[in-house]
C-alpha cells in the first residue's frame, strides 16, 4: 500500500530489526501491523504514545526516548513495576503460572483478590495472571465498581512470557510512563518528538461497539478532539501518526492527513466465522512548522 502523497514514499522506507512480541495478550494490539506502522513513523528523538496498550510499537522502534501513556492504571503500574524491579518481579510472577492455579475456582478467587489488592507489585502480578488466564486476553472492568470481570479462559497451559518480560524490562530504561488523559500526553510532546496514536477504534457501524479496555469508553467527540489535536501538534512541528478503522467518520476526521488504507483480519472472537476482514487506516499529519 502507498500513502497518497507519493513524494513521501522514501520517507517511509526504513529497515528495522526482527520483531519483539509484547508480553501481554491485548485485543487490538498492533503486533501484526507493527512493520507497517514503524515504516510510517518519521525520524525523531522521542516517540510519544498516548494509548500504549501492549507496547508493540514501542518494543519495535529505535528512538532515544519514549513517553508512554495509557488511561488504564493497572497496565501502567505493571509496566512501571517491571521497569524498576526487573528479574525479581518476573520471578514473583512465575509463581502464579503453576498448574494448580489454572482452574476455574482458583481463577475466580485470584480475580477477586486482584480487585481487592492495593499493593502495586502484587496487583501487577495478578494483572498479568488474569491477562494470560482470562478469556482471550480481554481487559474489561464493570462500570459500577470498576472491578475486573473477564471470565476464565480455560487454556490447557497458559504461557509464562519470561523472555518477553525481560526484553520489555531492558527496553524500558529510557521510558517515562504516565496514566493521564491523552490530550495531556500529546501536549507534553516537544519539537524532536513524533506521536503515534492507537485509540479505541471508531465503531464500524452504528450497532458495533468499542473494544473495551477500561470502564470509560471513547466517544466520537473524543475521536474528533484527537484528530483536531493531531492537526494542531503537526502545525507546531510535531508529526502525528494515527491508527483507526477506515469508514466515513475517519476519512472525514483525517481528511487533511496522508492516509493509507488496508484490510486486517480480526482475531478477537474465538469463533472462526466471526474473524472477518475489516478496513483500517493509517493517517499521518506531517510536521508543517
């Protein structure tokens, strides 16, 4: 696929090292698209991600510095714990990946323990356990009490991502993590940064919902704010690359960007006949200042 502006073609052609897989399962994660994304990111000193998710783009790019943000406090606390405690934390997490913990009864006990836990390290380890033992790696909280409520996944032997966690720990040395609104993170970007935004996607239709990863959703009004802020940052000299579904809303919202459309096969559903091809896009607001 080519971006609309052919004169930018060489700008997107860069060779990168072999891919690093995130240690978390994450619906909507960008591991399968990371080569397309990283070849579309302009050169810069710092990468800013207001919606970091599983960190696939961070792990597979080579910037000097990173500012990684997400609205999910449990996700960010897990990343900060792994960043600061490294091997000791990895060994602690290993204790939850034993066969006697891979039962429905134990899962729901540990899920309840997670919802009540206040200690950051314990809660982070339980968050990893739930991610790997819960249904399809979903991250979902109820709205009334903000409690994690993903059901048991029934996997024969959940994978303990030791190697992936070690790679994340090593790569995180030049990272600042934050948990705040995306607008705050984007406004903290300085000249010499590039911003990559992977927000909760716009619904493909009026009856389809968002991929829920926190108790609050992401409205069309927020999608519009994001597009306008991307344009504003680009005008300040900070390029912004966005991912989203490709539909009438995003085509209009990103009409001033360089866009690339492509098909992606969705793997969120466990039913093969529900894993359909959908249209996505990348939209680049190049620095204009």
